[in-house]
C-alpha cells in the first residue's frame, strides 16, 4: 500500500557540470523525491511523461519499489530540462526548459493513493499542487515545495498552498523572494503566520533550518569533498524527509528534526554522482553510517 | 596577567548599512577580537594608533579590562576603513582603506605579554604576524586569521603563517582562494597538510566548520532576525574562540568544538548592533543563555 504520495515533474534532463555531461537522463522533482522517499516508505509517484519516455527509466524506479500507477503516459514529448553548473556548483544555470506534456497536465490521483496519509507537493504548478490536495482523502501530513518560477508567475497560488500544508519547505532564495525580505528568520515567521506548523528553509550546501512558533533547529550540510552534480539535492532532501516521517508515523518536532537529518544525508549521497545515478549506491547501511556521523559532527 | 595576546589592526571605521551609518567608530580586527576574548580571559592587544585616536575608544577597551600596553601611539593618523553593506548584508564593499600609521608598523610585544600561552594572529600583514610569533616565548596555542588582500599580495607568507600555527582559521572565500579550489573540504585538507592541527573555516551567516585529520565538526550560524552590521563578526568569532580556550586551559577537540560555539554566539550578539556598540549589551548571562539555545538548536 502506498504510504507517501509524491507529485512533481518527471523529466529528461541534460546536465553539464565541470565533472561530466549527461543527456536524456531521468530527472524531475518527483523522481528525485520518490527515490529518496523509497529508502524509508512505500512511495507512489504522480506525474506525466510522453511517448518518448524510455522504459529503462521506469525500470529504474520500479527497482526502487516505487509505485508507478500515478504516472500518466500521454501523446507528445516528455518534459525536459537542460542545465549547467559552473565550478562552484552553487547555482544551476537553466539553459532550456520544455514543458511539453507537462503543459496541460491534470493530475489524477489513482484510487489506491487517495487514502495515503503522507503527501509531498513537489515543485510543480501550484494549481496542480492544490488539485492533488483536493483529491486526497484525509492526509495526516502535507509537505510542499516550490520554485522561483511559480513565485514570480503565480505568487497568490503559492501562498495558498503554503496556507494549506503542515510543513512548508522552500529554499533560501525562494523564501526571500516570496516574502520580499532578505532575512530568513523573518521569512520563516511569515510562513508560520500563514498557518504552517513548521517552516523549513533549505540552504543548499549549508544545510537547512526549521522554525516553529517556539523553537528552531539547524542541520548543517554534510561537507563533501566530491560533489559531482547538485541536481535534485533539494528534492532528495524533501523526499527523504517525508519518507522518514511516514515510516515513524508520529509527527512531532523530534521526528521532524531527525527527518531533516535524513534529508541532508540522502541529498549528500545523491550529489556524489551525476543525475540520479548515485542512488544505485545508496543503501540502508550507508544511510545509517552517515546518520551516526551527523550525530558526531554536530556534537559539542 | 595577560593570558591571550591579540595582534591585528586597530582603526577608525566608517560603516554604512541599510540600518544605519556611523563614522569614526572604534574598529579593526584586533579590537573586535580582543573585546570578544575578554568575555573569557584576560586579553592584551597589540597594534598601533595615530595621534587622532580618541581617548574614548581606549576607555571603552579599558572598561572591557583589555590590557592596552601593547598599543603603540605614533605620529600620524590612525588606520581607517570605510565600508558599505547592501540589503543582503552578506558582503562588505570596501569603499576606502587608509593604512596610515599601520603602513610601517613594527609590532613590539611588551615584556609582560611574552609569556602568554595563547596568541591570536588576527588579520594583518603576514610578515607582522610572523614577527609577533617570534617575540613570543613559548605559546601553547597559536591561532591565525588572514584576508584576501594578503593572499593576493603575500601568498607565500600567508602559507608560512599557516604552517606555524596550531589552528588556522580563515573564511570560505579565503580558503578557496588560498588553495585554488572551490571545495572547502579540499581546502581544509590542504591546511592540515601544512601541519596545522585544526583547520577552521568560517562561513559567515552559515556558521563554521572544523576539520582535523580524523574528524570534522559543523556549527551553524545563529539565525538572527535583526542583524544590524556584520562588521567584525569573523574577528569576534576568533576572539571568543581563543578566549574560551585560554580559560579552559586544555586544548583538545572537545574544547575546540565548544570554543567554536562560543565564537558563533559572541559573533551573533555582536552583529545585532552597529560597529562594536552591541558589545555593551553582551554579558555572561546572555552568552550562557545562547549557549543553552545552541545545545537545543543542534539536537536531534
């Protein structure tokens, strides 16, 4: 039974970093998140692909035991993203985005997904996020993400999503842009005012911070000597976070803090390879090892 | 008796941030560090000022019980720095630097400082840092800092300093520039290869990381809602770090981790006001409160 429902983009990525170049590789926010979540819980993915979507990409997700019934195959081409990173690997330069079948996508949640208690509204049009939410029966926890594109084009809808979720997640630049402040604490307080219980702000290689009305928590980024490709790090963080919470079942601050550490861990393992390729080398043992290390690197 | 000797610049700063403007305020790397250190240990400051240096600035340092015998008063004008921060407060834009009396400064360590066991070679010409080190009798712990200006103009000397110290401290941009790598882990490894026992890299609002041959530690930046002026944050971090170590007396990784947390705390308190002004509101109680909070915000 699907425990975590994840909606977002499914795509074909062309990525160039100083360490390599790959074309037509499996990508998209929902894909990274679903793979990351699958290390902890049974996850189902909701998205759309075109006729050109290779079977081997579906096979890869199947090997991760991701439920694929939520993937719609439509006439036309799959969403593609072409991006490039410079030497500092900090910011992706988007060279080309082709929405293709994503353009008029209307997510239809499979019957057997609707009872799932954990929902991740990954980076996709906020109207689609809202449509997914309406189709869910009674989720226990809804997590959301977004990106600058939607903040600029559909700010009101992005805010509506934030209002409806339990944990609003976004990265530092997005939080600053959405609430028109340079200060992350101020941005987090705005999120909480919109009635999210938890505001989590991702800071890329610098980790993430979480705020509630009464407390806050900081998880550092895992210092990596060999980052190959940061694509999907934020989505992996989110996927592992919700996957872990679904496994623990109880939603409280202590579990959310642990979930953020697992998010950082899975993201740090993911970026050690190009695209999704490094996920093949991620397993429970490696995750546990790095969890122990996180305990050590944050102890004083 | 002076326990910590701190060398660096003593100056008059003109600072402009979106939140205020001050002119001729007490500044300089040694000043911020010595005040921060003075919360933990008896600290002596080594530097030079001109005839124009106002008595009230000396009075302020005296109130902090900083030993001022290492301050030389010379004919001429005091070093001045004029800088500006934009809304994101992340990087200072240097508008003007006048070395003045600092130009031909030759530090002479007072007799009673030479037995001190803790030395901080703050940001100043690396040749002066080396000269200070030679005058010290048998320091137990030497900490160093630097800045891009010296890396660009006297790289070999900067590396010589790093070779001679126990803890090499620098910020992320400096570490990247000094070792010509974008990767901080690689830069830290280069520092350790030069025979420093500990490499500490400051990351501004994102905290700091420490590396030894076998382990690493990450302290987050304290999330602040009201940063007024980041000037001196890195120097305050360093000062509190060495001041705390001098108080604890024993140098081991556990104490260095704690010292980094105290460094983050004092820096976070300092930046809540313009220039050094907020130091007047910093006391043991506030430091202890924030230490308890750091325990909480890093716990999972």
